[in-house]
């Protein structure tokens, strides 16, 4: 386990499932079990308190699909602004001592994503 993985696990207590990032980045709607570390997504995902609550939420949003649009937009924006593969690559390169022109193409891509978000 790398130092950044250990720090991440210490901060959140568990690893954050990569699937959530993929769902939100692609513009999908996500209902998840309640996991404290998923607070990082703010109100960009919906969390269920129990299996019964999960089923209730699924039924609710199937019957009220218009209510998902703002949640989807918020989740997508959160991921695009701070949690893409570009953000992780930039973080790794900086930790390895890369700077300036070596990382500027990645920084430019992140700025582009922030404008889209």
C-alpha cells in the first residue's frame, strides 16, 4: 500500500469505491449505502440508511425522475472539479517532484474540466 493510499484510508477509514466516481463523472445518478467517506460527494449522491430505505429511495426516484437532475449535476461537478484521473496524476507527479512545464498539460486539462463543470 502506497503512502497516499494509507493516508486516504486513515482519513476515511476505508477505501472509497471507484465506481461512485465513474457513475458521477459519466452523469449518472447514484444511490449508495451510507458510507461516511462519501460525504466528500456532498449532496451529489443519495445515501440510504438501511436496505429498506434503499428500496424506498429507488422507488421514489423511479417515480420522480425529474428530482434526479439537480443531484446528478452536483455530483458530476464535484468529481470534475477535484476527483478525476487528471487530478490523481497531477498529485502523484507533484509528490515525485515534477513541476512547471512537466505538469502544465495536466493542469490545463483540469482547468478545462473546471470550466465544463
